[in-house]
């Protein structure tokens, strides 16, 4: 009898528990369903938007005309307003148009910097930083160019990075550092064409390095001779007095 009473008491406890918590359980169930279907809706929305963005991007690319400078304007506007990966692609393509057609390196650099802010893809970041570094090099922003190159850390870009780094250092008359950069590029498995190009620039950098060292040594000898002559002159004048 006590066993039967205990079971009934347990049943009553269960009923009481559900009576007190059924609203909470229903709320949790509803929230879970809303989250699930909301997630599915969001994924579907993003997929549809990506398809729309892809179609629009292809349309704008097809409209680009080297003989019509304004044909890039819609692509730039698309890059600014869109929030998919196609915004990044649009910035990259528009920057190419700015360089090749408009010769607007500063404008192209602005587009590439904007592209960097919109992507987490390391390969895309690497390509973008290299292009920014090239533009900075062309505009004489040599230290900025070196900084941009430092953001690319993947070894696969070693030949390209150090080739361009060597070019920048030559412009800065840092010939010894340029020789080091070209040598690193040559040991980073460059393509055959790039390898030949680097070798030619390395030879030039080595010649400039030797010439610079000779000039520095000659200048040091000249300064030492002048200092000795001045010291001798001063000593002579003091002896007369």
C-alpha cells in the first residue's frame, strides 16, 4: 500500500512540475523552431543575394569599355553598396581599369584599400596587398610599399614579394638590401620567366652596390684627408702664435 501511495505521489509531482513549467517548455520549443527556420531563411536569402550579385557583377564587367572612361562608374558604385564577395571582385576589377585606362593610381589604391576591409580571405588579401604595393611603388611611396609587402606572409608569394621588394629598395638606393631581396626571390622557386628577370635586376643591383661602396669609401678617404689637413693647418697656426 505504501508502494502504491508512493507511485501516486510521484505522478502528482510530475503533473505539478509540468503544470508549473509547460509555458517555459513551449516557449523554448517555439524559440528553437524560430531560430531553425530563421537560420534557413537567412541562408536562403544570402544564397539568392549572392546569385543576384553575381549576375549584376557579370553585367557590369561586360559593360566596361576602354574607350568610355565613365563605364567603370557603375562598377565602383556596385562595389560600394554591395556586401558580398562580389563587392571585393568589383573593387579589384575597377582598380585595374583605373590603372590601365584612367592612369589614376591614387584612385585605384583607394579601391584596393576598400577591398581589403571587406574580405577575410588570405589569398585575396595577399593579391590585394601586392597590388597596393605596386601602386605605391609607382607613386614613389617606397616605405609604404615595403609596409604593404610585409603584410603578405605566405611563402608561396615569396618570389613575387621579394622581387618587388628589391625594386623598391633600388629606388631607395639601398642597393645592398636590394641584392639580398633578389637573392631571396631566386631561392623561392620563381617561374622561369621571373627568374630570368630577377637575375638581370640582381646584376644591376650588384653593380650599383659596388659603385655605391666605392663612392662611400672615396668620400670617407676625402673627408679623412680634409680632417687631417685642417688639423695640420690648425697645428701650424698655433705654433706660429
